[in-house]
């Protein structure tokens, strides 16, 4: 399979795309070793240096892992970067539905595993957010984004209180989409306002050590914006 490209850098990109396609197709299983540089260079009819650079790109992307003296192994058949870009292209409803799935389980775990410092971070975020309000209304202008930052900080603190490394890492990169959706919602008069009582209910349920109550409070917190988005979509 000969690959054609205009220049060295674009040829590397072409090899990256070819290898990524083979990974996605399951040519090499997760945990399996991919062919050697020499074999891939012959297969793609490019130089070994080009293959080496392309493999390095995929290692950096988290799809491959190189082991000194052993070869290069498949970590993932899906490109984490593509997954992240897909989430960032998601609609507000998609983001809310994923938030409910992640945060409800995080709150359940947090009720069982939280530490005093976790509760302090939650309270600090809510207090900082409330300080920006005027008569219970979110601020205008530049403070609106800071207001959103404090809200996201509260939810990240809830997730981190679950003390699940995978959940924390997943939410860490997802939180940028949460913030974008939140800023958009805060500027839309048809979306419900943030209710601090609902946030406090989540905090209190976690502090009480009641997993069911924590999950229920989290779902109740996120249900109003979800219903509002569904209503707007139905009216289109």
C-alpha cells in the first residue's frame, strides 16, 4: 500500500492516519504488539523514520505505548483526541445527560468516601459563587464566567470526593464542555437560574453519608435545566 504525500510532514500525517485507521479497524488488538518499523515501512512503502515519527504521534495521543526492547503495543483502538473533540461538539442536552450519568454516580461514591477537605472545597466554591450574586441573580458581564467557574469547581469537588481516579480524570477533561454549556445557559433567559439550595442539598446529602440521597439530590439539581433544554428542542 503506497502512500502519496506532498512533503515530509504531510507524509507523516498520512502514515498517522493510515495507522489510526488500522487501529480503529481492530487490525491489532488492544494489548497486542504492532509490526516493527521495518515491516510497517515496507507495508506503507515509506521510510522507517517516517514510521517512527508517526508512531511517536500515536504514542503521544495515547493509542500506542513503546516498551524499550519489546516493541510498540496497542493501548486504545480509539483516538482519545477524537473522543474529546466529539464531546466538545456535543449539544447542551448531550452534555447534561452525560453530566447526570457521571455526577450522580460521583455523588453516590462521595457520600461513602468523602473526607473533611472535600466538603470544605465544596462549601468554598458555593460561598464564592454566592458572593457574586445580586439579589439572588447571577452577575452580568465578566463576572458571569467567574460565576460559572465557581459552579464547575463545586461539581469537580463532588467528583473528586468520590476518590475514583478514572472518574476524576474523565470529568477533568469533560468539565471544559460543562463550563461552556453553563456559560451559554446563564446567558439564556429561557434557562432556569442556578439555585443554591439545590447545591446545598447535594453537599448535605454527601456530608450525611447517604449515597441514595446524594444521588437523588444530584439528579434533582440537574433535572430542571435538562427539562428546559428538552422543551426548547421540542418547540423548534
